[in-house]
């Protein structure tokens, strides 16, 4: 029984129970009051990363009710400054979450559970994690059964404080305080549900529940944004099978996430958004860019500056097309770094340009029309942001 209680504590399952309030001397009460005042001011009571609180890195034991991510915790009931808190390293990406989910299935479980091994993996790239600190003031600790890890419980109406580590500014930021009689912070999807704004919405539950989902992750075509795609099958109103794409863009500088839902109009084959099927024509130095997008060389996702404002935009394949070639949906980046669908380029231009001319601020398009003709036309963006056709010619196929 003692071992079970220890396992529950180590894996962050917060158990509430009625406890007797122990007597405290005036010094303890004053210390508690000071800690609560600091926390109410959205300041952490201590530096959670201070080496004197380090008890090593751990990984949970794979129970379905317990988180599968690295963590560290501190408990010391003789410490008047702080007695209990936990730090959780929660993966931002589903693939990394699955890595830790399967981590303990390695061939040498004794070695991989060592703190130094886990620490090396986690610290390889801390930007891949949301690092949370969960702190409970000692006034809510029930140690009536003894001041030890095994005997520790939490009282009714316990106040739990949540912090997030800002990696760029190297400081802890207060998230919120929760008062509860029974809070479970060990469930594997707890942080995803409690702080959805910090994660992609399909992180855990929806991906695991949908058997028809393909995932392409962390596709980086530039230094500014990382792309990730979730591709699933849905039925349209007329019961036809269609592909649904969820595009997740992460701003590499701000870590801000934008999610775009996109259903291609007509794709016969499974959409391929792997790195080999994507390309970037974004180049601030070249004044004229000749593209290689042809019927024989089709990319599913293309990054470019399509409206000549110096910002990255992207085109994603919308219709496979016939002998005329593929048609694309175009997403334009606004000054606030949000992407929106450009209806003119998507519904009128449709094809991918064979030439991007920065001097003229024009796009040249050429595609097969009918059995024996080639349609050539050029559009130019005006100072007011409106596109205008400046050239059009139908030629015989030679």
C-alpha cells in the first residue's frame, strides 16, 4: 500500500482527502502568508529550477491514467521556504508525446529510467516542450500521518498554482490558480485540456480516436514558419469521400500557432504533403523567378511571395486537374503574420505561375486549354491590392 501511494505521488496524481489541520507556530503562519501573497502577485514563490530543489528527472510508469512525459518534483517537509512542487515537460507535438509514451518499452528499462539519460533527451531541445510548474503551498499539505512522501495528502479546498516557463525570457509566468477538492494533474491529456491555447487542438484525443488520420509533422520550408498537417477522410453532403486537411503553422519566432481547415475540391489520390512533395520559391534576392511547376513535376505545397509584399505565402493543391495541370488554393500572409485564403487567386487564377516577376509585380500563367491550345495570361497586382489581367493570348500547341 505504501508503494502504491508513492507511485501515485511521483506521477502527479493529486489526491484530496479530509485532513486535520495541524498547529503551526507564528513563524510558519507568517511564511505561508508571505508565499501566498507572492503567488497572488503572479510571482512564483521560489525559482523552481534552483539546483537545491533538484531531485532528478523521472518518467511515468505507463498507466493509462497517468501522464507519459518527463517530470521532476520536490518535496521536503522541513523546508520552511517551500515543501512541494512539480515540473512537467509536456511535448508540444504529438509525435514527441508518442515517443515518451513508448519510452519505457525500450530494451534496457534500468538504463533509460536513469535521471541523467532523461535529462539529456529533454535538454536537447527545450523548445519542443511546454514546461509547467505546479505548486501547492504547504498550508494545504496534510502531513497528519507523517512528514514523508508516502504519507502526504492534500486537504479540501486546496489551491493549485500553475506556471509556464518562458524559454526566450528565461522566467516563470503565472497561468492560473485553481481551488479544488480533487484535481488530477497526472492524466496524460490534462495539460492539453487545461491549456488548449498552448497546443494544437488535435494533440492527443482526436488523433488517437481517428484511425484514418495521416500526419506530416514539422515540415520546415523556411526559417519563419513550421508546417504540420493532419489528413483525414470525410464525407461531403452528397456522401462522396473527400480529404480534409488541418494545417498547423507555428511561427518559429513567437511560437504562435495558427490552424487552418482545408478541404480540397477534387483529389483522386491520397494527398502527399511529405517534404519531398513540397517546395519553396520564396527568394527576396531574385527579381524574376522561373518556376518548374509542370504537369510532370507537381508539388502539393509551395511557399512563395505571391503578392510581392516581402512576406511568405503558400499554395496548397486544390484540384488535380486534367491535361491542364493542377489548381491551387492560395493563402496570403497578413502583416500580423496570420494567413487568409485569397479568393481571387484561388478561384480565378487557380493555376501556379510559371514566372514570378517582382519588378512588374506580375504573375505569368500558361496552361493547356482543350486539345490543341495553350492559354497564356499575365496578372499584375495594383497599388490598391487588386489584381488586373494585363496580357492574354491563346496559342496553338506546337
